[in-house]
C-alpha cells in the first residue's frame, strides 16, 4: 500500500471520527426538545435524505461514475448491515434502561475490539503485531476514559445487552467494509432509510413526539453532518485501510467530543482524560504504519 494512499485513508478515518463526534454534544442540546428514540431516528433520516439530495445533484451534473449496484454475492452483507444497524441501537437502548451510563460507556468500547477480531478471524484481514499493539492501546485509552470506579464493572442483563450492541456494531463495521468498493452514497442512503425509519416508527409507537419544529430541522442537519458525511468518508477510509485499522481512528471520537463539550458546555476535562489521550496518541502512532517498531540492523 502506497504511503500517499495510507495518509489519505488516515485523513478520511480521522475526519469521520471528528464529524461523528459532533453528534454527542449537539445531540445533548437537542435532547431537551426531542425524545431520545426519535432523536436517533431523525439523525439517521437526516443522513439519508441529505445524502440523497447530494446524490441527486451529483447525478444531474453527470458525475455519477461510481458503481452503486450490488452483486448477488454482496447482498448478504447488505442485509446483514441493515439488520445489525437496526439491532445494535435497540439493544443499546434496552441495555441503558437496566444499567448505569458508566457501565454502558465502558462496555460499549468493546466495539473496537470486536471490529478488529471479526476482521481478522472471519474476514481474514491481516493484523500485524504493530497494529495489534495499536488496537490494544486504543481500547485501553477508551477504558480509562470511561472508567468511573469499581461500580462501573458491575455486570447484569443490561450489561449483556450493551455488550451485545458493541458486538453487533463490530460485525456491522466489517459488513460495511465488504461493501466499501461500492458507492458510499448508496450505503449511507440504505442506513438512513432503514435504520432511521425503524427508529422513528419505534419512537411513534412509544408515544414520543417533538413539538419544536426548529429542533427537528437542526436534528436532521446534524444527522447529515455527523452521520451522513461521517459514514461516507468512513467507508472510503475502510476501502484504503481496512476495518481493523479504521476502527482505531474511530476511537478518537470520544476525545474530540470531549473537546467540543469543553467549548459548548465549558466542561474542563480532568487528569483521566489527559492520561487516556497519551494512550490514544501511542495507539494512533502504532496503527499509522505496518513497519516494525524496532527495525533489525542490516549486517
């Protein structure tokens, strides 16, 4: 893999993490006006409709060269991606009702490990020792960031559901990787239509309603940016780097979100955050190349 392509892939992976990080602090603001399940649906719907409009404009301009048709062999990955993207947030939502936020945050970090393990053992994606160490350091940084004491290690039915959602997303990331040679626009549209539609219908069945029209518009715009564009460049990153390495850079999201929260909510990160950043920097450095950490001297 050429170094220029790797740098381009890393740029897309980091950009995806930054765009997705916008969803946490700004969703927190909008949750004062929109119920949680409906908020999840609106974010995905915003991604789908927004990217759909961009796809239409691209087609009108004649710039529509990428293949968006899936082969018969790829259809199982399409169905699996859609089903897992519906099941994961529902499993997480059910788990959150039965466990603490600290516990859920800690267990949900298993997504990065699940993505790498599935990529290696199921999809036979090669993971070098250096990348393996990078993944370990990244997961460790996330654990440090989300750990809030021994109480966060409690395990229950709710914890099992949160862990299950992380596994679902880890498998889904690999299904998306299997489709990464296709037009990312189509992948975003599928996620927006099916995942957003399902969450929105579920919200209506639960009796959730949003009265503030402006908040709905803002949620749709946030979905376009933090979900639509984020997934779009994420697929490009997977195309270049693979699922395992891209998942490492995706783990930058909580750190970027914390930095944005500092500006929006004036929340000053503590020593735990700074300590975790050190592990994240090491993990990102290790994951940026497949070259050995210590090269043998030629005789």
